[in-house]
């Protein structure tokens, strides 16, 4: 049974909203953010894929747990959404979701969540990029793409190598990743 059922309400938050606009919803213990609907800055072919596809990133933080989900939406009017269309096509480049793609709220929260406090006399906090497998899966061979979480952007690569390009011409299906932040701060 879902929490929504316990409260007797149907889910109505950003995860169930494919609006073209960015959204923000405060939830018990955290926040759920979504990006505007976008075509990635690099690495993926969206506009020329049959029926056209755009992406939307959902960013949820509850306490110290962060979950990032990506969904593909058909951008051609009058075309029915189906599972077969929930993909985008890789190009021979690293996928780039930049600040313009993600929107200011996700960028601010991401920058906060990758901060790591050094265990030294200065106790300085620095952003430390994370490389996490699973935000996209190559439909051709089942290999898992990696999301590199950096200051102000998310880069999608074919391997844990930060420069590994996505496979040209292969479809990629979207999924989700999670990580534990060193702090529970909500900054948006």
C-alpha cells in the first residue's frame, strides 16, 4: 500500500505531472523538484527521432537520500505515449544536462548535495563529483550508462570514464539513481 493510499489521496505531485514547466513540491522530510521539458544540450538525438522526444528530470531529496529519475516524453502532438517510445537515441558524445536544461532549483540542490566536508583541520566543504550507474540503459546491449553529477550539470557517459561517449545510433531507456548526501539541507 502506498503512502498516498494511507492518506486517502491520489498522487498529484510532480512525478505524475508531465508539464513542460519546472515544478517544486515540498514533501514530508524533503522536496521533489522537476526540470522543464528539454532536449539535452549534447549527447542525445531527440528532435529527429520518430515522434520526437524530450526529457524531464525529477530530483527528490528526503533527509540525506537523493533520488534522480529521468523520463522521456513524446513531443509530437497527437501521438500516443507508449513504453516503446520512452527512449532517446545516443550520439557519439557525452550526454550533457546543463543548468539551462535542469533549471535553477535542481542545480542549486545538486550543488549542495555533492558537497563533502573534508576531515582535516580546515574542515572545508568542497563539491565532489559522483559517478553513479543506472540513469540510462543501452537498449541494444543492456549496458548501463553512468551519470556524473558535477557542479551545475549531470553528464551521461557510456562507462565510468567521464569522457566515454554514448554509442551512436543506439536507443537509451531512462531510469533512476540514488545516493546519500552528506547533509540533509534543502536549499531551494
